[in-house]
C-alpha cells in the first residue's frame, strides 16, 4: 500500500504536542509496517536540508521537495480548491496528522486527525493571526469532506459527531501513545543530580509543562500556588513553568509579577526533550489545570516519569487520566491549591497516585496507535 503523509506538522520541531504526535506515529508506522511505501509531503518555499531526526523517523520513506509557499498553498486550497494533491502525488491513502489544508479530487481516501475543537468553541484563546490561519485551513470544510476523521480521544470523537452531525461510521477514536523516552530515572543518576544542582532545583517544586496561554489556566495555577505558600510548610516550594510564551502570555507575566512569591516562580521557557525528562523526574507534583484539551500529553509524560498528577476535570482529561490523578475544577483556585497540598503532604496519597499513574500509561502505546491507523488505512484502501 502506498501511504501519503502530510508532514508539515513536524516543522515546529519534534518535542511535544502535535509535532510529537506526528513524529512518534510516523516512526512506528514505518518501523512496524515496512512493506508499505510511505510518501512524506514536506513543503517549503525556502530550500532546506531535512534534519537528521526527521530522516530517522521516516525510515525508508520518500520525502518530497515541493517549493510552494505554504501560505499560498493554504489560500489556493481554501479558495480555489487547487492544486489537487492526489493528482500531483498518487497514493492509496492520504493522511493529515493535523489541520493543514490540501485540496483533493477524491476525498474518500483522505484521513484527517482532529486533536481538539478549541478554535471553534474558544476563539478568544487564539490571537488574530492564529484565527486567520484557522480560517485559511477551512477546518469545518475539511471535517465535512474528509473520507474519515480520527479523534485522539472519545471526548474529541463525540464532540465532532455532535458538532457536525456526521454519521458514526465516519469518525473513529484512536488513542495516542506515550513517548518511551519519558521514564523514572534512578535517584542516583549522576546526570539528574547534576541537573538539579546546576538549575538550583534541589528543593521541592510544582511543575507545569505546556504553552503559556489563557486556555492552559496558568493564572489560576499561580493563584493556587500563592494560597499554598501561605502555609509555612511550603516556604521552600517553587513553581516551575516550562513552555513557550503563547497568546496573551503578558497576562501571565503580570500575574507572576503581582505574586508575593514571584521569587519562587521560575519561568523556564521552551524545554528541550532531555531537560523535560529531568524536570519531570525532579518535580514533587505535576499540575495541569487546563480548561480544554483534546488529549493531553504532559500529564501522561509526568506519570511515566513517576510523578503524581493533579489535573483539571474538564474536556478529555477525566477520560485520559481516570482515577490515576486528582481531578479538580480548574475554575476553583482553592480546590486546586488543596489538591496540591494533599499530594505534597500525604505520602500515602502520593505513592498511590504514582502507582496508578504507571498503570494508567499502559493504555497508551504508539505501537497500538500505529496498528489502529494501519487497520483504518487498509479498510479505506479496500473500499476503493
């Protein structure tokens, strides 16, 4: 079978989120099903050399070298419905790991992954440039016309079905996996010890990983941290925020500046993958108070690293975490603070969450994800 994959989602670097989703799934598809022919649609106006990591995940697949400006391609696909990608590149199945609009002559062979519908329900969480990009992607039309839709959770699948009134046969749910790079390191690991010393993270700290933007509820986390610090038992506790600055991050910076404990709040910025592993292994508790998630990788990465998790009880997170985390209403700052306090002070609760976290991540395996997609690809191909 000849499988076309739009790899433009990898342009942001294979660290987390959608790029990590695409990278891990491509790697497992090519490794587990090498008898298939993979065509990777890499496109950029500027000629560039593919980085070694991208070549590695693609196995023996063929990378295209189209030089169409992506913004022009987006507009042309949106407005003119041209060029037809299935006329330019012949394949049995076409898979888009994310909204990156392409025009098709035969949409029946097009499989589209939807990670969440936050642009539809919460446009205020995105800057005008991102909203313009969403308009260019014409995601409503993509969902309506694609041959098959894959939601990354049952929550996402159900939301798609209800929002667009699609037949159930057109939308599947295939869970993502957890990158096996994330694991519990021995306490005697020299690199981990050096990391803690160099970064001045020898003491206890609360960790958040993700973009600094309104949807992630970072201001709520900072307010909950402030409440926690009122307890003298937490005078040495720090809050580490690891992630890129996103839309309206200035509000988060103001919240930090207003905090009476701002000296204990660490703005890490974008964390490299190796640093993320060490951060997870160094943290006392991982907190993910997001208002809306289609899946949620960071809590699972934290669980794989042996860290207890406190999470929002909204959108897909109860489905993904079940009883393996303390789930709280993200709008209730006091509730979030009390959950963190419980994990930090009660060893029995802490150990129980760590053990249930290890059990929970067994449900999310990239090989299983790849198998689910390959079964779907074969079905679509057999249907012509």
